[in-house]
C-alpha cells in the first residue's frame, strides 16, 4: 500500500512591520525624563526635609537625604513608617487627625511643630503638607524646615527685649524719682532766692537812706575828702547790689510766675515801654519804631521784661561820646513775626557770642558799663517760657541786632 504523507498546510506568519514612533511622542518622553531627572536632583539636593507618603496607608514611601540627616535614620528605616513613628507627630491619633484634615483641605501647615530625632535631640520645625494628583494617583508631599536656630534667636531677642524693657522701666522710675527731687530742690532754691532777694533789699534801702541823710545833713558842713569818698562808695555799692537783687527777683518771677498766652498788641506795648523807660527818655537817645508792630501771641508780662531788657542794653552799650540810636522793626518769618532791635553800639566779638545769654556773664567790666549780667538771661528764659525764639547778629564795633520771634496774634 502506497502511503502518501501530506505536508503541513500551516505557513509561518510574517512579522508586522514596526510602527514608527511620532516625533512629538518622542519629545514628550525625553521631556518627561528630563523633568524627572531635574526633580530628583532638587529632591536630593534640597536643604529642607522632603517626605513622600501614601495617602491610603499614611506611610513614608520616600525621603530625601536631608531628612535622613535631620532625623538620624537611614533611608531604609524611614520608608514604611508613619510620621508619628519618626517623632514628627505626637501619636497615631494626632497623625490620623492631621491626615483627615489634609484629605479635606489638600493642604496643612504647622509653624511650630516639635520633632525629636533618633538620638533624642529635639528640633523645632515648620511643617507643610500637600495632597495632589500625579498621573491619576494621589500623592502626599511633606516639606519639613528646621527652624530651631531661628526660634532660639527669637527667644533670645525676646529675652533681651524683656531685659531692656525692665531696665528701661527701672531707669524711668529712677528718672521720675530724681526729677521729682530735682523739682523740689529747684522750687526750694527759687523760694530761697526770692526770699533772700526780697529781704536783702530792706537793709540796702536803709543803707542808702542813711547815706542820703548824712549827705544832706552835712551838705553845709565841712566833710573831709576821704569821708565824702567813702559815702559815695557806699552809695554806689548799695545801688549796684540793689540792681542785682532786682534782676534776681525778675529772673525768679520769670521762672515761677504763671505765663498764660494771649493776643498782645505789640506796638502799643513797645511804645508804652519806651515812654516809661528812663534811658529811652534821655535827650541824647534816639529810639525809632519803623511802621506799626503787628499783634502777637505771648504773655504781656514776659514780653514787657524782654523788650525792656533789650531796649536797655541797646541804649547802654555804646561807645563813649556816641548818641545811642535804636531801630525797632518787624518782619514775617516762618509763619510768625520776628521783631528786631538794632543799635549802633559797640557790638559783640565773635568769641563772646556763646556767652551772651549765660547767667552773670559780663563781656565788659562794671567800671565801663553798669549791669549785673542777668538781663539777657532773663530774656532767654522768658522767650523759652512763651515757646518763642531769640537770637542776634553782631560784630565788634558794628553794633548789634537782637531779635525775638513770636507767633502771629
């Protein structure tokens, strides 16, 4: 029997040709790969701790090197643990609560979270956690910043501020206490000054009275030259001391008296002072008010003292044989009024300018020009009490220009 063996009819299938990958897809793949590389580099180089967590299990899936360094755990010991197990949250309950909040808000932040590392060292950290979608899968990323040094600096600064505040409070109390004592002392000195000045005038007047009585009684009787000279010396000394006491009294009044401010008719006041001031009424004196002086805000008693003293000085400090000439004028200045008292006197040397308003400072000896050295001190103090200003321009041999600056009335 002839047996025919038939060949198998199955044929080998041809392999399908490879489908070319579109250029755009290749670009996306390369771009995604580059992004992943960049992200990984940032993840590993970051100087903040970064943890990746599984939202379902709350367990760590990845940690960057800084996090392992901060906690003291190697990477493999961190992976698979929950946050509370690495000392970041208090316990499992706190961890569950935090994750529930994160599920609801997709973001949580703790600014003062205590953390204890593997070695037991405590840190203060700023904790920020985000829940986001990555390719259809939810991912949790936690960023942990060590703020221990910053918090320590803040506490040290707060402690330093408390120390400074305490010292400032103690200093303020001490200043208040000493100020109160100083005010009491000044008040006592002012009262003493007033009392002494007032009481000293009585015996002075008696001395002057006796000198006048002796002079009158012995006017027609022979007195030797020595006795007559002694009487003149006594009279002049008593008069100088009386002027000094009067100036001290005036200064005390300026310090102690009430100084209510009101509108003052400066032109009328100045003209009244000129009419009643003896030195201004001397035939060999010229006092000119230029125009009309404007009304000002001030205290009339203090202004009277200022104008009287400035006018007296302007008429007094002139060269021998010179007719005193004083010009009084006003001008607008810094929303106020500046009143000038200009004279043709001997002037003030530049080196003496700083001394001119000091108590008992005399530029010229009493033998040349009478005075106590208090007049301009009274002017300065009176001006200060009115919240005004005073100043001058002067050159030796070229006269002086004193001014007071007041608020418009």
